[in-house]
C-alpha cells in the first residue's frame, strides 16, 4: 500500500515540482524556514525563492539604502516567534516533513543540501557581491576547488594567473593536472596575453585581482569581454579586494570567489569560502557540486560571519587608510628596496587601480622587499605586529611569503612572479598606524 501511495504521489507531480527538482538535481528549491527573514517578502526567479533587498516589510525601509546599511540589515528580519534581532542558529541535521505531498514545502530536508542559517549567509553574500546566489563552504580553497570541479573535466584547459594564492597554484598542479586537466599560468596584467593563451578546449579563465601576494591587477572588464567573445566562463578570486573595493560581477565576471576567512570574518574567528554565481544556471551547477561533495559550512560559523561582516566597511576604510600611511613610510626607509600598494602613485597599474577600485579604497594589503635578512625581521618585530599566516583581520599580520604562505611554489615560478626571498607581505589591521610604523621602524633598524 505504501509503495502504491508513493508511486501515485510521484506520478501526480510535474518535473518542475520541488520534489522532482530535488530528485533530479539533489538541490533543494528554496529557503522558506519559519522564523527566517527569507520566509516571506520574497520574489521568485526561475522557480526559486530569492530574498529581496531588505526584509519582510519593505515598506518600513527608506529606499536605496547604502552598502553599509545592507551589510547590517540586508535580508534580515527579527525572528517571527521571538523577535530576536539576529538570525537563529539552526543546529539541526534534518528537518521534519509534514507529509509526502508537502515534502520540501518549507525548503529544507537535510543540512548537507541546505541549512536555514547557512542559506541566509549565502543569499546575503550574493546580494553584497551583486550575484544571483552563492554557495558557502568550509574554506576559501574549498570554494576554489568547487569552481574547478564544476566547470572543468579531464581534457579541459584553463587560463589562470601566474601569480595566485599558493594553495590555488598547488591544487592545480598537484591534483587537477594528474586528473587530465591542463593549466596555462600566464601574466594577467596584459589582457592580450590572456587571449593568446586560449585554446579550443579552454573552459575557464581564472583571474585574481589584486593577486596574492604581489598585488598585481587584472583588467576585469577587458578579460570578461574576451571570455564572452570566446564563450568561456570567467571567475575572479576577489579576496584581497572585498566587495568594498571591487565587485568582479560588476565588471563582467561570471563568478566570484571569496575566502570568507579573511575580510568577511575579519576577526580571526572562523574559516569559510564563497563561490558567487551571476546567473541561475551557473548557480544550479555549483550548488549540485556542493551537494554531491558535501562541501558545506557549519551553521555556527555562518551565524558568526553574519555578524562579523556587518563591520566590514568600518574595517576596510580604516585598513585602507592605515595601509597607505604605512606604505608611504616604507617607501622612504633605507632598508626597503621596493614597496607595492595599489594606492601609491608608484604602483605600475595605478590608473587601473583608480578605475576599477571603488570609492578610492585599495584595501589593507601591501608588500615590501627588505634589503636585510627577512627571517631576522620576522623574529625581531614587536607587537602589535603578529607573525602568522592569515590576512584581512583586525590584528595586523606580517608574513615572509617565500618561507610561509608560498613555500609550496616552485622557487623558479615564485621568482618569476616577483616573490623574492626578501618579500614581506603585511596585512594591516585596525590598530593605530603610528604604533605599527614605530614597530616596523624599530625592527628594520636592527637589520
């Protein structure tokens, strides 16, 4: 009897129903959890429920709120039952269904596929990045792996920047090349070089702007135009920029990667990554990959990032201002041979930086080449500088890339892109910049 009932229920459903979409794609169809701001006040695109700019009661909001306001309030409503101002943490593996006929009516069945807290973060990140939707995963590298796993197969080719985060370079060489994929690591500062590297089997163009750690920029509008002309997907890792400095989707990119561990979190609390899709079609593809791989974020981490991202604008403005002050100091120091920061007039791509970066902000990352022993500098520099491998946090961090973040790169490749043995990357926090400068001056004076 049960089998007959299930059969009748399935036969009565169309291929576009929530049940059949779930069976066909292993992706749930929305996020209408009770108590979540995305339970109502929504619009529907392509059969999916998508949160609007603010909340259930749009008429209560003044129109055209700025980015800082959306960072705090976008898509969030007080809880329907309790009035709690923050999105609840749904620490639940599974979600009870009222009946077979109403399966997935509330949008959730199992937290590997969708969780209400994580979904809230995914939609908010997508909104801030000007995307259709996003997947939030465990780390930035997990977002990078999800992108390549989704859009490339054995025999496919990718044109990728020759200077990227060391983990990106390593996963391409160590995991994907042995699986039969081909990568050309080229100079993305010249769009013509990118186009010249395209082959008949090129499926992905992978930008990073600014690059980690050399802070070179990619002309995203020009490269996106090339990608579209050749029918190739263009993804940009914009972790260093953050949406306050640059939104790649506004410049024609199809996908944006963010290591949420960095500026979205910004407090050295959690790890996470996001892959943001510009269109419903791209989103469905990355969502399927995420669900098959089980590449997810915990609800508690999502809850914390929903809070920490609210202060991103305050942090980015302070970090950008302090970075400019520190870079200017380092340019005149006798123990420093080179300083690179997109806000400096000496940056070789200053015109592009001013054109592509928003509101005169250039971020909190800069690097310099020290004339003396970089290891000694690392070992003698005093607080408030912190020697560790993260970036984008409230604490200022100093790193010797050749022996730390990019130690896994082949030395020849590292030197080709300008990561010398004396290359020092600094992530400027929110401390008083004069204190940071005094500490740097003291340590450099001991070389």
